[in-house]
C-alpha cells in the first residue's frame, strides 16, 4: 500500500510517498480503509525529532494520528465492530500511521463515525476532540458557571474546546487575531481578546481553568489569572513528573522532565494553583461520547482546508505556518 514515511528525523525534509507492507492485524484489531486523515502539529514535532526521547519510534515511520474510514476486516476477537462499518479514531501511540491507505487499529481506540459528517469532517475530530475532552472533562471536571480560558481559540484544539466548554456550561475566554473574532464568537466564546494588540492578563482574572497551548511566557502569565485552587492544564509542555511516571520512563529521564517543569510547578505553588501536563491518549469510549454530542448538533467540526493525499506535505506545511482556522485534512478517497 501507499504511505508517507520518514527515514530520519529532520525538520525541513518532506515526507516520502512510498510503497510499504500491508498492516498486520492482531486479535482485537480492525483493518480500516482510510478515507481521510487529520493533520496535526504533533506530526510535525515527531518529524523534527522533538519527541524522540519520550516517544522513541523505530524508523522508517508512517506518521498520522487520526482518521476516518471503512472497516475491511476484523480480528478474531473483535466484538464491537463489523466489516463495512464507518468509523473514526485516534490511533494509540506506537501504532500511529494514518498517512496511509490502510491501518490496523485496536477496536478500543475507535468509534462509529458521526452519522451526518463526511469522512473529511470526521477525520478532523479525534485528536482535538479527545484532547479537549481529557482536559476539560477528565482533568478539570468543568462545572456549570466556571470560567475557562482557552488559548488560541481559532486553532484545531481551540475551536473544539470552546464548543465543549460551552456544552459543559462554562464561561469561555479566548485569544485570537481580530480576523477570527466572528468564528470564535459563533463557536460560543464569551470574551475574545486580540493577542496582537491586547495583553490578556490585563483583562482576565479569577479564572477556574486555563487550557494552555502556547509558550513559557504565556504559561506564567496564565498562572497569574487563575483564582486560588485553579488549574492550568498544558497541552504544549513542559511535561511534568506525573507524566514521566505514568509513561514509566527511566530515572534519568524522569529527572530531566522534573527539571523541565520545575519553574512552572514553583510558580503554581506560589499562587496556590495547580499545573499539569496533558499528553492525550486514544480512547474509543470517550470518542463515542463526543460522537453523541456531534450527532445531537451540539458540536460541529471546523475545517480550514482539505488537501488531496498526494499533497500531504503541503498540508503539513500549512499547519506548521500557524494560519489554519480549525483543522486541516487530507482526503484519500
């Protein structure tokens, strides 16, 4: 089958379209014909080698984390799905590879595709949807009336997280450029700040939760807008010691990670707030709950551009540019 691969870590080198072996199906796996795949900044970071210490993949590697498609075959112990069903999902770490014509994926990592979405729309959901769910529902336990600051509201995670936070009954603030004000307002944002002209710290205060996706300077400013007992959940780092222990890293890598998050943890402790790092995990059950919200019309996908499969490098470059409003997707079929 055809797939886009990397043979070495390199920030500037394109992915190579090559012929690779067909996926191997385990007992609890389904084989999916991929119709569309989401493009994520995570793919770019893996390509550059930014995560090679914490995600030591063997090369050559097929990149790509989320997809939508049709089941071609099921393993002998699969119980939840059958051949011909339309599904979508985020493949678990060390089994990634959605920049390909087919993929073998655990039945626990997928859900039935939302009924009224196209394959391209469905492929845009899993990674950003699960990131938002695990941040807002699983980690923050958002309650009605709480105040949530979601950075970069017009990005992939931002466009989904705003909608989910509103479903949960939160008051939402976000940052974006002025040209995207109407987009994030339509998604439900209550307070919108132009990051190019206004310092959010001068406007926001006493927030319950911050979903952090930017740099270290923004992280420290975000800690200062939280009320005592508030939570900052970072999806962009630095990773913390709880993450390192959960991943069962060796002691020396745990030490390095502890040092990386030392400043953030110290600042958080000084202000009586919590800092945590979220490294999203595949979860078909959560994805099914997200699918229900989409089927009910309470959350909608936001797609900026759809590229043909052969133009995947162009799609990745567009995501890397930081100009995307919502998600970027490649279409195989």
